[in-house]
C-alpha cells in the first residue's frame, strides 16, 4: 500500500516516474502489445500503424474509446491521445529510458491543462495503473492492487492554493 505519491505536477503536466526491473525493449513491448496491455489496463483493437486504435479498459470492456497515436518511436517514446466518453482528448506521453541493460525508467506524462480540477483523482489513478503494470510484468496478480489503497493519494495531488493576501 503506497504511503506517498511518486509523481508531481509541473508546468501543466502530471509526471510520474516508474522503474522496471526489465530491459527497455521488454517494457516497451509489454505496454504496446494488446495481449499484455490488457493484463493491467485494457485491450486495443485495430492496427497501430494506422495511427488510430480502439481501447477498451478492463473496467469497461464493452465501451471502447478512440486512441490517436501521435508519435511512436520504439522503444523510446509513445505519444497518444486517449479520448474520454465526452470526446475530450487526454494527452499522454511515455518516455522510456534504460537505466542499465536490465532496468528501465518510464516517465509517464499527462497534460492536465483544462483538467486541473481532476488532477488529484487522475494522479492517484495513474499511480494505481502504473503499479498494476509493474505487477503484471512480474507475473503477479494485478487484482491484489486495489483502488482503495491508492485513492488516498489523491489528497497529495491536490493543487496547492496560495494563501489569500489581505
């Protein structure tokens, strides 16, 4: 159960770093292949080379949404827009960096401009899914990662409100 957030909000972006004990190509392949992405987040259908796929999240398998692939530079960078049910795009970037031959650092970045009021829940939510990704890669049971353990992190992602000057 996490005690503290691992990410930050900076210049209109939510940034969460995560480290994997796997080589960069393995981490890239795990998140860009539908059969493994579905183990912790959701399944996509369609041809990624077309620049667009449909993504059905594990919580809503019968309600897929559009994903536009803006940039795909394997195995270093994935830049996508995931469209919410209202059609608003969520801009997500994953930057993959080798730490060494067997470990990889991924920097997860979401543009939250226009979504600032949701930053707290979004930050906690991505912490939840990123941990599920780590567990899935290790062959563990992602169902042991429960939302109730991550929901309290939302308070740590709430924007700081400067004191009112009198």
